[in-house]
């Protein structure tokens, strides 16, 4: 359990960190989405989640956060994460589930998202 507490503290530190990865190339202006709400979705986890803002729905990923997977659907990824964190695969799943719950709890009330609407693919963004 001590490891889970340490992992949650680490997740909290990353959660509150501000990362401006797109500023280097001036990709897009910031978009502010207010009164966002978490959408219950089985794919939500500790570092990505579905959100509604008005009539639109989005999937957001957190910069600089890599929460372990929450199940064995991607065994290769789980092995990588367990090795990286120096833990076993079952421990990685436990930490992933704790991170998922942490994220769900923190987003249980309406919140504001600041985003540049970047995609997660490897293509660079270009100013409009």
C-alpha cells in the first residue's frame, strides 16, 4: 500500500504540473472549455478520459503523465510500464486502477480545460 500512496502522490504532482509542449513551435492558441464534465466511459483511466463541454465531446490526455494500464488488455504495455516503474504487472494494474479512481474523483465536479486541441499522433501541428 505504501507504493500505491507514493504513486498517487507522484500522479498528483504530475496532475498539477503545467506543460506547454506546443509553445516551442507556436502551434495553436489556447482554447478554454468551461463547465466540462467527465463522461463515464470504460476507456477512461488515469491519464486519458472522455469529457463533455456544452454539446461537444472530447477525449483528453494529460501531458507528462503515464498512468499504468488498468487491465490486461494490453499485456505488452503493462510489462513495459511495470519494468519502468520497477514493480510487478499485478502491482502496475493496482496503481493504474488507483490512478483511474484518483482522476475520476478529481473530475467529479465541473471543471475547466485549457487546451491547444493537439492530436496525439506524430504529425506536427501547423498554425491555421
